[in-house]
C-alpha cells in the first residue's frame, strides 16, 4: 500500500469497547488475523469500527469455538458474513416462540432481523468459526447515547420479522431490481448481472436483507481489464474481498491520493468523502461484498439503486407559497376518506 495521505494506522486495546481496536483503511487476511480476548464474552475478536475514521458503521470480527451462552437482542441492523467454520443461527421474535435454526457455513451471508432474539452456535467439529458482523450500532449510539436503547429495547419490529415460516428460505425479486433474500448461500457461486452504469466489465447483484433500511448489500465482480467507475457515495462502507486481487484508488477533495492493493481475504474501508475507483490486477476477475450504511441517502429521499455520488439532491422549492384556491375542496375530500381509510401500521415517509 502506498500512502500519500499520511493516514495514521495503529492498534490499541480499548477498555471502553473491551477489545482490540484497529485503525487504518485496510485489514489484511481476516481469516488469519490474530484476535484478542473479549472480557465477559465468548471467543476472541477485533474491533474494526474505526477504520477510515468511520463513525456510524460497526464492524466486528469474531472467532467462536463454543456457542454463545445466551441469546440477545439489539436495535441495530446487523448482517453476518461467515468467513470460516459452520454452525447455526437461532432466531425468534416472540419470547414464547420456538427459535428457528438457520444453518450457515463459510461463504454464507445472513441478515439478523432488527431486535429479534438470536444466538450464534458454531459447530465444534468444523473448527473455529470466524464471523464478520457489520452493524449500524455506532449510528444508534450517536443518536441516542445510551447503550440500553440498543440492547434493552422492548420494541418488536414485527413488520420486518414475525416468526413467519420459511422466512430464511425466501429468495425472490425485490424492489428496484434487488434480490430479496435473508440468507445468501456461497457468495462465490452467486450469479451476477452486467451493470454497465457501474463501470467497465462490472457485474453486480444487490440484496434486500432482513428488512434492513440502512444497511445496503451488493456483490460485485469485475473482469480483468475492467474497473468500477470513479464514484463518491454518501455512505460509510466496507469491502470484503472474496476472490482475486486488485487495487482501490482514492482521491480526496484537496487532491491527496491513496492507493490500496488488496487480495482475497482482505477488508477495505474507503474513507467517507473520498472518490474511489476499484479495478482487478490479477489474471482473473475480482469479486467482493460491499456493505454500506446508506442512512444519509435514505433520509434525503433517495430510493432504489440510485446513488447521490457525493452530490446533495436539488431541493428547488418551486413556488414561494402554495396556491390556496383548492384548499377547501381538498379538506373536504380528506374528511370524506377518513371513514373508509384502513389503519396504517407504520409511516414510510
């Protein structure tokens, strides 16, 4: 890696976070990376939350050799990528429901529904399980500044998961060309579709997972000689390299540059606000999983696969004041419709 931007990188133990914290933009060899203890918790871990100065995206690398003693809930969106091992994810919504057993193995991607009770159970016969959790936990902490809101929140998000039979086997077309699937098996074998808008010789599949509204998931593959076009998403993101090798070229607004060479097993966290371009450098294609926290685009009203690409939306106010000539008629129409209106379960505005 050549670093012309002088971004500091270091490793330290955080008593507050109770774990080893990594800085920088690149973490090599997630499967072989030595991990530190987690006081009061099973297994070992590395905290990758602070890569590239991230402040809203939680990223934890965890190794388990035994099941979690107890299940738990948390009010942040969470996606789980299995890097090594196999096991089962136990999930339920209602306290008296029998947990669903969701099997997993290396290469699988699973969504944990928001605030649903769950427990991770590795298979000891398969060796240590190494798992990457990507979460919106840091955004939740920034907004509410109280850990109990996340970990002791009694609200049940039943619109996302209500113990429906077959929930984790769903795979069907979703909105805006995405695939709706709460578990994706073997990312290395997933079929992708050409996306010329994303660059040259780029293929992508995007997922709607777990009812998540903030976490975006995309599987990307670029053929030799191709590249993802320069872009600047308004989202913190991480790229987990699944196969091949390549390079990410980063450019800051002030002209500073940063070039990162990566290979299969690495994790790249491009800094927010920097333009990035990705391209393979090996003889074969490069494939990676991109997970981003797109809450900025969500709250600004951007839908589908559209990215603001660093530019804020145009908010032309149009008229200075609404024309009130139709106000009385519209009030009458609204009042007439109230009796026939079905109760709304939620506000999607």
